[in-house]
C-alpha cells in the first residue's frame, strides 16, 4: 500500500509540472513571447535561490538524520582505523567546503546575472590566471591527500611489530578459515590438491604423498584451524596473512576500518592493533548484540551475501584460555594419533576378588 501511494504521488507530481508548463506556454502566447520570456527569466532566478536554500537545508537534514546510522557514530576499533577516520574527515571537510562554495556560486550567479534591461554583455573568453588557479590549487590539495593516504597504506601493509599475533585468513565460497600458529610459532606448508573439507580444509601437508611428490611437514602438525570465529587480543598487534582457496575474495573489517583482497596463490598482508574488546564495544554502542564482522567485500558468487565471519576481540587471558582448548587440525585428520587426555587414561581401579575368597572391607 505504501509503495502504491508513493508511486501515485510521484506520478501526480509530474502531471502537475506538465500542466504548469502547458499553462505557462499558453500565457506566453497571450502576452507575447518577449514579455513572457523576461518574466519567466526573473521567476527562474528567484527559484534558483529557493532551490539553493532548500538544497543546503536538505543536505544538513540528511546528514543529521543518517549520521547516527553510519560507522562514524562509533569509534574506530583499531589504531590504523583511527588514521583512516582522520583521512576521511579531512577529505569530507575539503570536498564539503568546495561543494558548498560552488553550489552557492552556481545558484547565485543564475540569479544575479539574469537577463535585465540595459545590461551590457561582456565576452570573457579566457583568463590565464584563473586557469592556473583552478588547476594548480586542486592538484596540490589532491596530491597532499594522496601522499597522506599512501603513507598510511604503507604503514598498514608494512612490517608488523615483533610481538604481533599472526593469523592466516583464507576465503572460500562461501566462508572463512582461520589458522593459528602452534607451539613452534611457525605455519606448516600446504598444497591445494590435498584439501579435504572434512579433515583438512587448508590442504596442510600432514603426510607423505608419493603421487604428488609431497613430503610431510612436521611444522603443520600443531597448527590450529578454526572456521567459525577469529579470536584476536585487545592492544596486541595482529598480522593477517590473507589468501583464497578459489576465487578472489576481500577481507572487510569495517569496524576496524581495514580491508584487503584475498587472491588465490598470492598472499597479501596487513596488520592493526584492536583497541576495544567485543564486550567493551557492546557498551560503547549500547547494543548487547554487537559483534565485529568480517565480510567479503568482493562479489564472489551466488552465496556472496552469506559470506560473513565473526571476529571476537578478547583480553590476553581470555585468548590464552581459548587457545589451550583448541585441538590441532592434525588430530582431526588422524584421531588415532591424538594424545590421550587424563580422562581417557585414568580409569577407576577395579578390585578382582577370586571366587570363594572373603571380601575385606577396610575401616578407618
């Protein structure tokens, strides 16, 4: 019903405009084309001022209405994200001021220089000073913005601090796979032809493969693989090694203001430091259901819309407690090689009493 009403109003609006235009045409015939043209020109000049005022009010109103729904209303959740916000604010202020100034001049000139009696026309074909001014100044401003952007980009993609946590993020249609280093602090090798979604989703080299001429890589035996949630630590740098198992994806971390392509066969990297735990962001946003989202920002197929991951930012103690509970992927591929837990090895002792012998009950 609402859609029908909206369409009806739009159609009615255009009908009214059409009728006004036809009426104006009839009036011009009655009054004479010259007189009518001068009157319409004057009316259009005042309408231009009206459109300018209403347009600027509309821009302010839309900003006031929609700003709380943007991520600007929330603080950037990473140190590099704060730099991205700074760049964006500078760009918005520069382009915003230029937009407002040019729109005011555009509509004001339409009003001020409307056709009038006894007005002499001045032909202004070219001016070198103005040409230099509106070419050089924008070029300098844009160059400064580009330099700032490149500086931050090299910071995001450069070497991470030595104490950084390393997480490998691999995209696939349509989900994410996360890998953490084991006790040896190194990732094992992998090969796409030994991928098995059930037991080896990354194709880690768990054993010799004579057919493919592959050798077992012991460094992969303690690698931890997760497919639901990526856990990272507040105030600890994290380096993401990003790749893809099939087509091009894109790691989008909107709350951290970071993104990076996931390209098959070409690892990409970026790093940042989380500033707020998930629990803290729930309080900041006043949203008990808040989660950090990892989205795919590159169209990757029919299920692209569902390619959503969760990032959980926790304290170091919480992360340590979580990681100690995780089982290396190697033991999922080879359950019989998994070390036995105390619960498996420790069983209650059972006394065997020969038939016919009396039972002895110990008393304290």
